[in-house]
C-alpha cells in the first residue's frame, strides 16, 4: 500500500475497489554492471546510464522561476533533465523529468553540494522538499546551511511524463465496494475490477512507457540528475519507498554516493519485493491501529469514544457496519472509511484529526466525516494527481518483480491474514491485485548489497512503523556493510527524520553536516506523543 496520506495529492481509492495507501517500491535487474554496450541486460542499461549521465553533465539544468501553478514560491527554481525512456537504448526516446532546488542558506564556504530527496510511493513527488527552507522548518535549518535542497518528480509522476490507468474522476468516485468480501461473488467482482485496472494502465500509458516504470530505471534517472546538477557524488535522503530507491541506487552506483540517509525502510530482500512486503504491512498496520485505539481510549475525556481499546474498536465496527448498510452522506462507505482512518496508523500527526472527526460523528455530526473522507469531485487537479500517484504505484510495483498469478494463492493468503489482521488486509490485496494480470514483462528485483566504494549509510527506523515494518531496516543494515542504524523505540510514525526528536535530529545533522556517525548503532526514545 502506498505511503502518502489519503486526502493528499496521492491516495484515493484504487479502482480495484480498494483504496489504501501503500509504501513500497520495487526493483528490477541485477547488480552493478560495467560496460559492454552491445550486451543485453544490465550491462547494456549500465552503459546507457553512463551515456545519459555524461550528456546531462554537459547540458546542465536551465534553472528558471517555477511555473505559476506548481505552488513553489521564489527563490525556489525549477528546471528539466532529459533521460532515456529505456536505458538499453540511450539514444532512443527521451523523457523530461521536473526538478527544483533552493540554494544553501549558509556561506559559499559552508556549501557541500546538493541534497536530493525522494518521499516514497512509488508515485510521490519530491518537489515540495525545497519548501522546508522557505517555510523555515527548524528541524532542517542546520542541514540547509550546507546543502542546496533538490526535489524531483520521478518518471511517470506529476510533471515528469505522467502516466495514467483510469479516468481520474472515475478513480475517485465514491462509494466503492466494501473491500472485505462477504461472498465469492464479491471476490469475483473485485477481481474483475483489478483486471480492468491493469488493462487500463496499458491502454492509457502505452506498452513502451509501462515497461520502463521500474525502480532501477528511477535509480538511473537519479544518477542522471546528479550529473546534471554538476555533482561528482550524490547526497540523498529517501523515505519509505525512497529507501528502496536509495538501496537500489547504492547497489548500482556505489561509487557515486557521498552520503545517504534512508528513513522508514522497505525490506530490500528480493523475496520481499513486492508481494510479501504488502502482506507484512497488513500485520504491522493492525499493531499500529491498536496503538492509536489505546491512545484514543487514554484520551477519552477529549474524544468520548470509550476508555478501553475494545470500546473504541466496537465504535469503529459500528461505524463500519452503518456505512456498509447505508453510505454516510451517500458517499462514505467502508472503503472510504479505511482510506481516511488508515492515516492514523501511518502518521502520528493524523492521530488528533482522525480521532476528532470520529468523535464528532459519534456525537451526531456526520458532515465532518463526509468532508474528511469523501472525494471532492470539483477538485479536478487533485483528482488527476491522486489517480496519477496510484497509477505510478501500481506500475512500479507490478513491473519491478514477479507476482503470484494464481488467484488461489491470493485468496488463501489474504483470507488467512484477515482473520487476525482485518484492518487493512483486503483493501491492500485489491489495491495490488492488478499485478496478478499485469500486461507487461515483470522483472527480477536487484540483489541489494554492498559493492566497492559504498560509503557508510545512515538508517533511521521506528520500531512500530506500520507501512515499513522494523525488520526492513535490520535487513538493509545487514546488507550495507558499515551502515549505522538509529532505532526510535516505542514509536511508529512513518517518516522519522522530519519529527522533533533531538536524539535523532542531532545525529542526522552530524552525519550530513560533518560526516560523523556513532561508533555503534543507537537506540533513541520516542518523539512526543500527540496531545488532543
């Protein structure tokens, strides 16, 4: 499921009857590769990436004020970087990637180059990253003195040759089917929607583009962006799926990295990408959902939803049953409820807003829930963005790796999981089911591991993360020799480096600004729990 908030630019309900958010990514191809331009496979793509990077280094980026509609204020500047659609054919069709930047806030002497950011997805835009400087975000003030902040729309996303799988207004239309099936007929209907969605991706995006929507290609794009910026080595910050992108980049281009922080880590083991990763999320989401319910119960004086987890859960099940029988406001059924409520187990910043809406509903105010959970059909730009984000998520995960094609396996695995982990299991299954009938060739994920010249990588992870379970950080730590792991204990917000936790913030600054890491792994206490 994708890791962007529901009502935001990127989530919504998948036409596959699911909605959900997801946090993955995926890889294709094998390890680093040298030259031999004529050979098929990774060597040819590696040579193509070299050619494209050399071309980009020569061309540079023509920085201008950002287009008015992009919501990026001065002094942020925007530009374009051309990359091959297919790195095996570097002189063939090119696509343009949107990039933006803001210069370092310190002196010329303090500047250490560009820090390039990816927020996850797949399907997330990094273009808002430079706004951490214009909005004077205190967590990033020290790092901003040393680095230009650079964001980009990955291939297929936003302004970078955007792809589509379905008419955006259709995509957001509500209410969707309840993701939890009552009958075999419900499953058959969802399977049909998933097949139609996969076919729609081919029809609306085209085979040539769809086939090249992979994590390794985005990693190659990242290297071309590095070259276009005039940087010999890349400084990189990746969150969620962005950690997998970073892991693949570090495997394919180990000698091109200077510093890298990965935050909230996708388990990069080949066998985890992507089918197993999504099953693992279902288990972790249930745990974090319970954490949120415990917090709501502890704050019963504010929310009046019950003084125990069981009491809060009973109210949730009651709400779900009501919405199933008769969608709230005609538009909010169980699918829309999950899409809205899932942001609480994703992000601590959603704990108060979600509990407040729930509380208002129980007190008799249904409008607050409709406003929060129903699509805004008049927001056509937002709906285009949501559909595009879901399309990229699906295209990358489905093309990156081979998925089970047997419906019996999907049915067995999700039926079993749903017994103990019902909050997200079926919604996540339907969101990913287009991968079972994917119309283009599925790749083999990159074998993520240490190669010569890989620098020390800093890994940051909370123990209760729902979208990227803790084991992912441990696995990447094993695979990247010399890496350091900062564990935020008893916390579970997805995306740790942007939160206020001095134990973590100071170490991020020390690494990026001074190149310093602790001599051993570190465990930090949790950031502050939200207050109603």
